[in-house]
C-alpha cells in the first residue's frame, strides 16, 4: 500500500511529445532532448539535421518554449542533485 500524499497526482499525457534543442553541431547533427508525456522526463538524442527537422514535424511533437525548457531543465537538475523537497522524492 502506498502512503497518501497531499501532492496532486502527476498528469502524464502519452500522446504529447516534447523536444528541445541542446546544440546545433558544426558537423550537421542536432543534439536534442525528447520526452513523452512530461518534458521533465527526457532522453538526449542526436540526429542529422534533416532527420531532426522531419522528426520535429511529426504529429504531436511540441517544441518547448525557452521558458518551459529552462523550467524542465532546472527541475531535472534539482532532482539529480537532491535539491527537491523530500515530499517530491520517492520514499527511501
């Protein structure tokens, strides 16, 4: 049985896809983050620029605004470095 929490449930919509560019490389590749359902849960990917452009146009793919990308990156950093409130972390 899971402990009860005062936090609202996390809403993840698997039909939404998020991308944010990390780097446009000189060799023609694009490094970017890709997430499904929640922009804070992402993986780094790399594609040739033409393939990235095609990928970015697929249905359901949203380019994160600078503000949203910054927020997601900050939350990832806080979680990875133990700076989130204990209430947001899994029980240890």
